[in-house]
DNA sequence: CGGACAGTTTGCGATAGCGCAAAACGGGCC
DNA sequence: GGCCCGTTTTGCGCTATCGCAAACTGTCCG
């Protein structure tokens, strides 16, 4: 089993308040694994046997309806935890996790959780805050879906992605993993057609540069304006 | 300060795993208060100085945009906690809480939380599960908003309310607190006009009986059908 | 008992966004 | 180098839902 250097993960929010010497004990309970691009890490509805910490790569968490429609719950960036079903008392994963890029994760067995938080209460506190933050983001998303039109929601979504996983280029910010129009549609509650139209429009205005599963924000500032504008403002 | 009988709250999920004799210690740190109908318990953005447990009545948690639009985050039923900002590491309340009926709550100072969970770790675990459940509900709501049309969403919302706070009558289930079309609109991401039209339609089909801030589901089963139907099914 | 008002109903255009379908595109693979 | 497939683009008609406006109604208050 690969040994993980504590210094690589010590600064993560999950481990805030855990002493360096203790950290080693926590990591000892984990194993690491690599998931190639486009492979599933776990499936919605499966037994929640493990929880995860993403070290490298990017993971998409998506939820599927009985009738097959999907939404993207979130994109997981390196340093974030996912698959926390057990912490919230769920026996099964409520969503599917897929590596969208070659990804490396740490994996703890669910069964280790009670022992871990007993020994390191900070883990429980930190996880609580993480889940709480996600709840708030979730509410924000509901608020946006309720009050904004599609173009604004797409703008917000891209800005968040850029913020979370943007690679700075001299001519803009590139979203650092493969993402399709369909994915963005599933993040914003619309269709890939509409997303495509919007991005085409932006592209012709020089706001973005985009291609197959690739998006570069050329004018983040002007996209912020789009995201925040009230529905009345008129354009030429 | 009013003394709260432990036996009244011992069975609540919040206190699962807390011994009866310990429970008294937890309650000793709280005070109780009564909020008349339509009064605010806390405002979005205010310092999160307390957290709450609802004993009687009903509370609406709502989030407001900078531009004044609102959504209903949830309705709190007796026995549920709310205002947990501190547990999730937020210094300010992310939403406003309003008593929709005369309500009685237990109030703990935020500052007591660290001490409480240290002494009674079960509180932390239980709260974690509560927040986790809310996160999942939130995702479900996003899924619905993304994939279903308004009528189905309204059906789901009413069924949930009936389930959570329904009073059984011989001729149906009544939602046990005052709720307006506007409120339902803010739960489902639509307008009060559309909700009104939908309820009028249902009323003329005998599915519901409704009036000023009052809704009775007469035919819950048939409403379930509405909630679950795929968008293609046609009616006579 | 008569307002006054908050909540509700309803009509009628306007339209954002969907859904379908077809074509263009771009990359990787053999 | 050429083929194949998943992704993206775009046109076009359709409609669910909004937005505005006006009328209506049940309740509470004086």
C-alpha cells in the first residue's frame, strides 16, 4: 500500500486541529487508489463501505432519477472529501462518483469512522463544517434556480468552477478538467442545447473560448456582470 | 425560566443516545421562549448567538436574495432543531426564521455548543445526521426543480408537508399551519399565480379543498399519481 | 355592521427555453 | 490518411409558465 506523506495533507481543512503526529495514525487507516478517467468510484445506491479524500484529479458527483435523468451534485476538487454517506447516517451512497480525470484518492473504510472521531474529535467538527457548507451552497443553488434565468445560472456555475478549479492562463482562466455542455446543463437545470447556444453567444462576444469539453473564461469580469445583472438591464 | 420536562423531549432524534439523567444537564443550559404568530425568531445575516429546538408551533426558514426575492428553505416541525449556524461554522444565520403559528422553542446559547458536544458526543453525531439529511433533501429538491414541471413539484411539496405536518381528518389531510400560495410558490420555484391556477384546477377535480392559507388534501393517492407521473401521460 | 386589507382567482398576451432533428465538427484510432 | 463516434452547433416550431392587471373574497378590526 502506498504511503502518503503527512506533509501533503496536513494543511487540509479535514485535518485542521489534528496534531501532525496524530495525523499519521489517521492516514494509517487509509489506503490509496487510482481511478482512470471516466471510471466510477462508487454508484448511487451501493453500500457505503468507504469514504474518500481526493488527492489528485477531479471527481463528479451526480444523482440520477428513477427515470434516468441526471443532475451534477458537485465537482470534487483535490483536498476535498466525498462519499461521506456514513457520517450523515446513510447506509447507501446517495449519488454516483465518477473520476473525470485520472484521479488518486485516499480511502477509509466506513467502519473506521466511529473510532476515528472518537480519537480525533476535530475530524467530526471539520466534517460537520464541510457538510454545513455544502448545505448552504445547495440552498444557494436552489435560490438561483428559483430566481434567475438560465444565462445567469450558467455564468454563476462557470465562475464557481473557475474559482474552484481554474488554471490561470495569460489569456484567461481555464477550467482544469474535461467538462461538456451536458455537464453544465446538469449543473444549472437546463438542457445542453441551451448551454451550447449561450456559450456560442458568449464566444462571439469574446467572453469565452471553448471547445470540446474545454472552456476558457477570457473575460471573467464581464461574466461576473452577466451573473449579477438584474433581468431588466437591456443590451444594444 | 420555565422548566422543561425531560420526558417530553427525551425521544427526539437530537437526544438519541443521551441518558435520561444527562438530558437534564443539557436542558439546564437552555431557556424557553414563546414567539407569537408571524414574528421573527432570527434574521438572515444576524449574529448566530443561539440555536433552537422547536417544541410547539411551526417555523418557516426563508432565504432572501440581495434583490429581495425569497425562497422557503423549509418548514420546521415540532421536535426539530433550527438555527444551527454555529454547528456548521457559520457566524451568521444564513436564513430568516419566522414563527408561522404561535410557537414555543428551547434556546441554547451558541457558546454552549462546544461544551455540550464534548460532554455528550451523541449530540454531535445526531446533529451531523440531521444536517446530512437536510443536505440530501436539498439535493432532491434540486433534482426535482431540474427535471420536473411545476405541477409535479407542487404535488411533491404538498405531500411532504402533509407527511411532516398533516392533521388527519376523515375527509382528507390538512396541512396543520397557515400557508399561502406564495409560500408554496417559494418552495417550488414558481409564482403564486401558477400555484393558484394549479390548486384551482385540483379543487375543481376534487383533489384538494383549499382556502385562505389553508389546504386540505382530499385525495392524497391521486396527488401522488400527479407527483410521480412522467411528463407524457395524457388526461381525458 | 362596514370598511379595509391581505390573500386569492382569473384573463390575456409575451417569451424564455424546450424538444426534435439534422448538420457540422473534432479527435482519436486503426 | 481516412474513418468513426461522441460532442457541439443551429434552425424552427411549440408551450409551459411568467408577468401584469384587474376583479374578487374571506377575515379581522374598529
